[in-house]
C-alpha cells in the first residue's frame, strides 16, 4: 500500500491490526512545518513515501522516525542529512513567521494477541514554541493504549491541545513523561522490552538506515558496523558462564591430550614390559623346575634313608632277640655245669669250649648290634636332615610359585600360568615348554 502526503478524508474507518508482533498502523503530524493534519497509513508495517522534490518526504521521515520513539529534538538528530540549520523551533514557527504554535507528532502500533483481542500503543510527542520566549521549545510525551481520532482528539475545534489539556484528555493506562529519557523508557517497555542499551542501539540503527540515498553510496563495511552496533549486547552473566565453559573446555581438552599421550606411552611401555615379564616368568619357571628337581632328589634320598633306617631298626630288634636267647642259653649251660661231677671234666671242657664259642659269637653279635645302632643313629640324623631339606625345598618351591604368579600377573599372562600351575609341580619340564610356546 502506498501513502501519499495528502490529507485523508474526515470520515474513514481506522486500520485494523493483525496477529503476531506489534506493527506500525498509522503515523501523523499535526501543526508542524507545513503539515496541518496529516496521517500516513502503513500496510503490513510498511510505508512508501512518494512525491516530487521539496514535497516533504524527508521532513515527514524527520518528524516521525525515530523522533516519536526517542523524543530528541536536537537538529543534528532530526535532520536525515545531519544539518543543524533546521531546528524544531524553525519547524514550529520560524518557517512561516508565526508567533506561537503547538504541534504533535505521533505513531500508532497494534496487533492481535493470543486471546484474539486487539491491542494498540500510540507514541506521541507534543511541542510548543513562543517567539517572545526565545528559541526554546517545550516538549511533553505520552505512551497510550488509545487511538488518535477515536479515543483521543489532538485538536478539538482545530485548536491543538495544550500540555495540561493533553494530559487530561488521555485515556486510562497512559504514561505521560516530561523528559525524552523517560519517554524512551516508556516506549521500550510498551513495544520492545530491550533495555536501555539495546534500545539506544536500535535507535542508532534507525538513524543510519533512514539516511537519504543510502543505496547510492552504500558502504557495506559501515553498514555491517551499524548492524553490529544494533545487535543486543550479550548478558554479563551469560558471558561469564560462556567464558567459564570455554575455559573448562580448554582445560578438559588439555587434560584429554595429556591422558592420550600418557596412554600412548603406557601402551608402548607395556609392549616392552610384557616381553620382559614373559622372559622373567620363564626364568622363574626354570627356577621352579630346578627347585622341584632338587626336591625330588631330596625326597628320594629321604625315602631311601628312611627305608635303610627301618631295615636297621628291624635288624637291631633281631639282634636284641638273639642276645636274650643267648643269655638264656648261657644260664642254662651254667646250670648244667653246676650239676656236673669230676668224672665229667672232659665233657665239661667240651661244654666250656662251646660256651666260649657261644660267648664269642654273642660278643660279635653285640659289637655288630652296636655298629648297627650307630648306623641307625646316623640314619635317623640323616633322615632328620632330609626332612628339613624336604621342608625347605617345599617352602622354596611355594615361594617360587607365588613369585611366578606375581610376574605372570604383571605381564598379563596370569591365565596361562594358572592353566599350567599344577603341571609346574607335577611335570615342570612339560609346563616350562608349554609356557615358552
């Protein structure tokens, strides 16, 4: 839709808002510069100003946007070209020689909310200049839910309202301000909710984008800077959280790199250590085999000595039995000798010879028994030493088995060692061959 700089007919229907965000519906200038009572209607939030040079297109832009949003009447702020020659005092009375004037600039926004109700926000700036008061311009501001021409008449009987009458004519829930700063805060609260810094950035962007013939000398770098400046600043606590998160991420990345490097070094070390552990396990297995062989030899010696000791003990028991029998025989012979007469001397001599022979035999058997007793004692001592050696060999074998188990555990071959543990004791040579394989 195209709006021209012409007066709209008196009887009309006002534009209706649409669902979604707030969009501009109308804007108006009343009794400022050459505009007596001018309205501009927007289509879907857009407006095209078309006309010949000096028709007032730039002046309309100057008096509407962003003026009704910030209320700043400084000439360099008003003029799209940045000139300071055309002040608001000039726009009110000096352009035509009037002695005093009251004027209004306003913009209406609206939308349909989620409940289907129509909501409106009208931003107004009222101004008054008196020639006799110097070049001072008094301003007042309002943000109201009312609509100009429906809820609010700015010039009853074609006489613009004074500041006092304007405040009295405003509908309920209107916010009236006497300073441009308070007006900007009220507009931001009603329309944007950006906060002071972000709202100032938005106004700065509007000033840059409204410059005449912007596309003819378009500087993409400066335009990018303007758009960047208009971006909302990041909230401080979110920046802190983000910086903390990035710092934590850097720490975790560095820690991960250190862990990966340590893991690589550890894997490299383990490759060499496993080979070393296997070698040590095999060497310890050889020691176990040697100790087991020694244990077998000692066990065999102990078994032989024990058998010898048992035989000597049996022989000693036999000798003791024979000695007892000989003592009985000697007693019997002596009894017989006591009953002999002289006529039997010859027989006695024979008996004496036989007794002597028997006594010699007894002494020989006694000496042999003593020798056998000494041998038995030596066998007992040797058996005791054999028992001690067997116990020591068993302890050494168990210690070597535990050491081999620890070495196999460190080398990662515990399962293999446990699989051949019993074979190490029973058949050490075959177990050693299996482990080396």
